[in-house]
């Protein structure tokens, strides 16, 4: 089988439907029926084209990008230009190119593949319509056998964003949790494209349009392979593994013959003969004894096996596919909990894994702009923040092969959702349902080889009981195509089959997974996280500012009016406009007694970032200390799709670390101390969390100090923290925790190196009697020592976030040295002490 790439230079032409390309390229079969164009009736094209008005285009790509290159569209990421780009999604576009075909393609079996079309497309070859496609999430594969000529093949694609196709679809009767007026225009629930492009609280509306995947011609004299898949199954005792390869032919109308499929793994080889071809294609498997297992980061090595699949027609090599896979056993434990409900623990190779991470969304509003380099940097930053999982959220997209390959190599687990979020899908429409089934089948097969992918989930925040799609169709497809993966109908989800679980199809904190959003919208008091009991928190978060450079890129002007500019509001989060009290303005007002308009822009980036970071720390610390009554701390969200002024993220669009990044990095570090006080009259419990696979031997210093710098209690004890557990290591008597005393704890290795420090703040920050910072910095060879005479909250070294630091936004405890690995004495950007003293906000 041979492939010819049709990527590269194409031409595009715009049309409003009346002006532009249509008069030049469409000829109706019945010239008297002017409604053919509107009704989508099959038509033929003239043999030649008027070349006037065609623009240069690149495939794979997007119309927006091509127009930007030619100066016809202002950069939509800047200012309010996103509105200037709206006309693009409201036009019909034509892509055109010519190509020559070799004799083998002309005379043999030939298929034309578009890996991604966004969205509604009609494809023509040499004036003849050869197919239609209306789903950006799976490849369009068209049989062009007998339709090619040796030279001058004319390929034309009429494509639009989907708006025209769904304009007469009903929408008011379909449930959506995000039903606002714009839904009546874009009707996103009918559009099989990334849902966030139709606008979300963190994303503007920019409906992509274009050929945004590879285009190629595949041909052979006997058979063409459309898709190759690899899947694996490890035995319960981990002593053996079965790797299976499948080769799925295009069209299923191939000639029967003498086919031989060979699978090679780890120096072993198996083959299988076929005289007939089923619609499931060719399948061969191999058994490995005592395999090297794959583990998530922090739990073991990421061992990968190369898998080679070869297909022969008699002795002629037809097709060869090479991939990598990892072998691991995934099991979700939902046994009864001794106190209430059921556990929800994900075991990898019989080890319980505490999942640390965030929700991952497409990293650009124009998906054709998503690059391998951005994937690489984002996954590196996830590791920098001590993640071991990313939840690929159901309102985004199935990410590229490269993303999952990176997660395989780096040990980052993936919770993968089918693309459906916050709204019912109209599966009563048979054509729409069939498209969903094709989409799911294609992507399950595409991603089945990846050991990083451990969960298939039906949707985000849609009751699965409302649709057989989630309770019947998707689980059957997963069982058939990728049976070793765990499937869950929705997130959040509690099975009503579990003992004592609610029988009204609602979710429950004590079984399944949860989205704890009782904090973050109207409730700004993230101390409420500390008492939450959730078995598997999978989404929840706090809004805050992005990095200073990214914020400056979004706004018009500076000074005290920045928050009132239209540019600011276009790039702001929708929560600012949603309800009275949901704005992120209220976060700083609650915790610092300061609003963004009270202070300078850099001060807001600092103060708002500190508040967001503290909230995320409370979220993470609470669930980590409860391991494995809780078995995850997954927050909303990791990354942005475009430049925001305020977002949920710790990495912004320009891949800068937001001010909250380092709070999360500390909270997710393998060894972590967490202090908690259940009631004002109870003792302060100090938890030692060991997320590593080795026992930790060291010491812990703990006690209390006040803001003036007096150490009210100061003790040290040896500690031994068992591997992969959370353990109570000490307690501070409640009688001592009065008069604004702040409990603290510091973990040291046996050689005296500080591993982790934490403190418990029970008051709002402006309620503490903070004093002017009084500390010294001393330079050593490769480090700086900080020594303070009083308590200093939130020492900020950097608001740009473009370079990795060992730490940032950290506290200094009185008379206890803190060592930072840095080559030069840093410039201190700000502290909470300085900010509150400057504006006289201390009580």
C-alpha cells in the first residue's frame, strides 16, 4: 500500500452564499431549481474554474490562519479582534488543489482520507461529488477507486463551520446547562466539533472552519488499510500479557486472497493466515511472559514495547505499522467503605494510586495552531507541578496522537471523556447518532494502545440516565474495541447499583467521582474545602489572574481603569458577569479586603494570584490528607486556550506560570505536611503525606508563632512516613491556638535538608496583625538563605512566570531559616504584609 500526501499548498475562496465563490464554482443539475444550494441537493461542478479571487491556503490549517497570513484578518487573540473574526465562521469556503496520480492508483484500489474536516463538508473529485462529512472528530475516508486520472485531478472541498447545516435544527427543547442567548445562533449541541469554540466561561466564540488534518491518497492493487490499532490485556497476577494488533481495511470490499498478518513485540513474532476478510479486519496477538510493566510517574518506570504489525498479500508486503504500547493492569476499586458509601480507588498494577492533577482543555482556540511543541511544554509543566494525571474534559477534543505518546513516555495518566459537555445530545436524530458511533469507534481504536489512558468517560456533567448513549451504546463500544479500560457513563457519577447509594440518579460525595463546586462561584471561602469529604474529586477550582505579561497583552491602557476597558472584559472570565457575587473581584475582597480597582495592576496579579493559590492548596491538601478515603485531587483547570485576564488555570495561554502555580506545585509534592483543625476547640492534627513508594525517615519541627515573630511552641520529633499513605504525625493542643497564633510544621531529611513546610491559617488574611517584613537574605554559592524576625506571608519573586523557579509565593516563618536554590539574591516583588499595610487594610 502506498500513500501520497496532499498536504501543503491549496487555494481557498470565500462565499456569503450570494457573493464570492459560489457563482464561480457551482452549477446546479437543474438550472431552474434555485433551491438546490440551500437544500444541499447533490450537484456536479464545471470542468474548469475561474482563478480570480482565490487565496493561498495551507493544509492542514484553518481559514482564520490563512487570512491572518495574508493580512485579511487581524490577530483575534489581541484586544477585541475576536469580534472582527466572526464573519469567517459565517461564510462558506471552498478549498481547491490539483494533483497527479500514479498508474497503480488509477487502476487499483484507492481511497482519499481527510483526517479532520471542520466541519460540514462536501467533497468533489474531477467535478463529481464523492462524499459528505459532518464530524470533525473522525477521519473522512472516501473510496475513489476508478475515479482518478493520471494527471490534473481536481479536488474541491466545500466547507463551512456548521452554522448553515444546523440553522433549522431545534434547540430550545434540548437541555443545556449553558443555555444563553447565543445558543440560539450556534446550536452547539448539533455541532460535532470542540464545544468550547461556541464560547465557555473561559473561552470566546470562534468556530473553526477548514481542513485541519492531514490529507492523503492511499492505494494498492488488492487492499487498503484504513486504521491500525493495538490493545493489551495484563493477567490479574501480572505474570503475563496479551498484545493484540488489528488492521482494519477501508471499504470492506477488498478482494479475498492469501493474506498473512505478522505481529512482532519484544523480539517475539506471531503470524496468522487469512483467506477471507471480515469487517473487523485482520487480527493477530502475542503473549508475553513476565512482562516489564508500565507505571505512572512516581510509582515506577514507564516501560514501553515497540509493536510492529505487517500485512502480506501472498509474499508481497502490503502494509506495515509501528507503534509503542505499555503494559499495565487497571482496576477501579469500589468496595464498601467501613464508615459510609464506597471507595473509588484506581489501582495500577495492584497499587493504589492517588491521582494529582487538573483538567486539560485544548491549548488553542484555533485547533490547527496546536503544535507538538506546545504539547511537550505543557506536559513538562504538568510534571513540574507534580501532576500524575490530566483529565481530558468532555467539552474539548480528542487530543492528537502526540499528546498521548507524551503522556505514555512521561508517566502522566489520562482520564478521557467522549466529547459531550453540559448539554444533551440529540441522538433521536438517526444520522446524528450514527455519526457519534463512528466518532467513538474511530477514537477508541486510535487511542487503545496508550497505557496512559486509563478511563473512558461518557460525558461531562450530563445525567447519563437520560440517554442510552452513555448507559448502553458507549459501554458496548468500549467493551468491543478496548475492553481492558474502565468505562464510566458520566462525570460526576454515582452508580445507583451501589449499596446505600441514592436511587434518584443523583451524585453522592461518598461514592463515584465528584465535582465539588460549592466553593468557587458564590462562596469565596475556600476554608470550606477543609471539611469536604469526596471519594474522587474530579473538578473544582478558584478563579485568579494570569501572569502579568499575559494580562498586559489583553488590555487597553494601564492604571486604575484597566478593568473597565472593553478589551479587559472580552478576555475576562464569564463569571464576572454571571451573577451578583460570582465575580473574581469578590475573592480578593473577601480575603484581602481589596478589590482590583483599589490597587495597581501588578498588585492585583500578585494579590489575586495568592488568593487563588491558597484556595487550590486548601482543595488539594484536604483530599490528599484523606488518602485513600479520597483518592484524587483533580482541579479545574490546568491550561488556557487563549489569552485571558483571569482564569481557573495555573498555566496561561502563553505558557507562563500564573502566580498560583507554585502553591499547586508545593501541595502536590511527593512529601507534604498538612495541618487541620476540625473545630475551634479541637487539636490541630499534622498529617504527613508520603506519595512516594519508599518509606521516609526524617524529622519534623512543629509549633506555633505569632505575627510579631514570637515562637509560642517549638518542638522537633523523629518521623517515619510509610510509603503511599497519609499519616497523622503529631498534634498541637487546641488550648495553645488562641490570640491569632499560627500553627506550623516543617519536614526535614536526616541530613537536615528541608523537604516541606506548611502552616494553618484560620482567619482571613487581612484579619491577621501582620507587620512590616523584617528579614535578611544571605548569598551562598548556589543558594540564598532567608531569615526573618517576623511572619511574612506570600513572598513573591516573580509575576512573569516565564522561567521555572524552585519556589515562589512562599512564607517566611520567624527565626526559622529558609533556603532557596537560586544563584543571586532576588528582588522581592511583594508580600501580603506590604500590600495590606500599604492600603491600611489590617484590622
